[in-house]
C-alpha cells in the first residue's frame, strides 16, 4: 500500500496487482477468486485508488542504489519517490532506501 501523507489517500499500485497475479499463478498466493476479479473488487470496496506505473516513475530506478533484488519492491519505491508517497511495509530492505515508510 502507498499513502499520500496526511490526506489519508490510499493507493494500490498496479505493480502490486502484477506481483499478486504472478504469485497466484505460481500457487504462492491463495485467494478466494482470481486476482483479476478479487483485487479490483476489494480495492473498490475499501475505497483504495489505483496507481498506474508511468515512465517518470520508472526513470527513478536509475537513481536507486542496488540494495534490494525484488523488482516489484524497487518499482514501488520508484513510485513512492516520484509521487511523494509513503510505503506501508515491514521489509527492512525497503526501509534502507531514501523513501518514507510506515
């Protein structure tokens, strides 16, 4: 999840949806329905906005140190940096980047 400061805006990145679909297909993420149905339904139910991945966010990747090997997390970091968002994570490696986390 990504958050927009004190405005309490919450976002689900398409990067997270992509990762969930990959893990679902590998049998590593059990869900009650296919993620293509379940995730948008849950996002709308909880009034979470969708965050697209755009070129300007991807360009942030060239500026990141190589602290983390997970390409999904690295894209989320790029989106957070570009859009001035906060990442909700318990991943200590993500916390090592110059990004706001909670």
